C-alpha cells in the first residue's frame, strides 16, 4: 500500500535503554507491546518544540488534555465524557493498582478472564489479593466468554477487571457480550474496571465497543490511554473515567496517596498532539498492521501449518496456537531465543490456559516481520530435531 507516513524504515533502537531491545539483548524481540515505527510527526514536532524551552519543572495537567480525550472518544466512538468525571494518572496499571487498594481488601478475590495480560496477575497478587479466573472458551480457533462460569464466580468477588479489546487473544467484545457482563456485575454488585488501552488498534473499518456505551452500569470505571495507539508509553500518561462520584473520589484520594496522579513534563504535550493532530497517522498505521497480519496468516498457512493464527480484529499482538507441537510454551519460547535470537512471549505467562500458545508483536516494518517469521520457521524445524531441549 502507498503510505504518507514512514512505516518501512528499520530504526536501530539498541543502546537507547529500550526495554524491548536492550533488556535481554535478543537479536529480534517481538514480545513487549511497543512498536518499532517512527512516532507520528505531529508528536515528534510538539515534543521538539517543548524541549526547546530550557526549563523542565513540575507540570500541571491542562484543560487541553482533558478536551483532547473528550473530543477523541466522542468523535470516534460516540463515548461522551465530561472533565468532572476524569482523573489523570501516570498509567493504566498504576491506576488499576490504586483501585485495587481502595476498592477491595487484603485477601479478597479479583476476577479476570484468562488468558489475559500477565500484569493483571502481578498487580493483584502484589497487592495481597487473590486471582479468580473466568477462563475464556477456545473452540474452532476462536475465543468466547463462559457466561455460566462468570455468573458463578462474580458472586464471590467485589471487583472484576475486563480487557477490552482483549490482550492477548485480540477479541473486540460485542455490545451484547458487554451488556451481559454488565448485567451480571449489577446482579452481583461487582465493580467493573474496563482496561481499554488497545481500543484504537482495530482492523480498518472496525471499531471497538466502549463498555460505557454498551451498558449503563453505575459501578463502571474505564481506563484510557494513547500509549499503545501512538507508541508513547514512555511518557507514562493515562486517565480514569467513571460517572460514579463516590468511586471517583475514592480513586482520586488513593492515587494522590500513591503519587500516581502527577504529570510528566512532556506527557501532556505528547497526548494532545496525538489526539488532536495524529488521527490520519493512526488510521494509516491500522492499514499497515492489517497488512502485517495478512503476511503472518499467509506465511503460517504455506510455510508452517502446524502453527495456527487465532483470528483477531484488534491489537498488534497475534496469538499463535502452537498446540500441535505438544510442548510447553515456556520451553518453546526459550528455544526460539536460544536457537534463533527470536523472543516471543510464552502463552503460559497469560494464564495456565495460555500454555501451548505464543504471543507475537507484529508492530514493526515488514523487513523485520519477515525476518521474524523465518526465524520462527527455522526454530520450529530445529526444535523438532532437538526434542529433549531443556532451559
């Protein structure tokens, strides 16, 4: 496809203190959820302008940032918010950690839907709470919610954390699914936190469904951030939205106690430039990611049919069904790193029912993507010749 923006240049990110490229030193890291594309030009220009001012002191959150969020969600998703219902935070996971502390008690169970973003497990357990899993049902290459199990387990908890769109399986939950979840949460008086950080990264022509526009439930809290959509996670910026004033005050108080409501000197500049001036870049990115997804699908079908691509319509994180190899995902992931220098996330990190899968980040130039696919193929061929591999 012809593109206005540069999604083809391979950028050397090594020796930049990059978590993705410098932490482990792998030849080709395709694990953590950040992109290897140049940031939108409007963001880079705005940051360059801000850096030209020689003082980088404490920063307040301007009204323009809240307006940027409000206008973006209204325009793209018909999700109407007001500034009074929003609180600023340094990130989605710090927000969720604060909410766990102020909305639940030590040893309480908190419900998540596995396989799911592995940090959900850490943030629950690190706060001395317990994980309760509503395991997604995997049938015929697709995932769906086990609502009977969800109904039973919601009776045991005060809090549920929803991932919408879902990481790692890439599902956009339908309005009907979300309404059903909301009805059950209301029936059991459970507070729902909806993590919607991957919301913009959908296939072209497809939109996600915000929980709050799908079901009107007073005990809903939504976490939003441009960090994944625009590849600006390093600025550490997000917001929390709820119409429930009592919940909002509890959250504000806890975030202040946790010092997670402060603002990075460059964060607001980046966020405003993203939402106000980078929509065209994002929509072009979605086209590029969709093309990358098709490249992976065709490659696996023709070159590596033992691995199946789980159908998805959101995120740049592909969920690869490797169950045909009959091996632990941890063993397979470590072998690929040792044998090929390719780092894919082991499925078991996302829950026991994620074993037998690998998660692959395809947000990179096609040159790197194709290298990764051939490394994957080479590693699988080598693995089949070294069945007794240990790590």
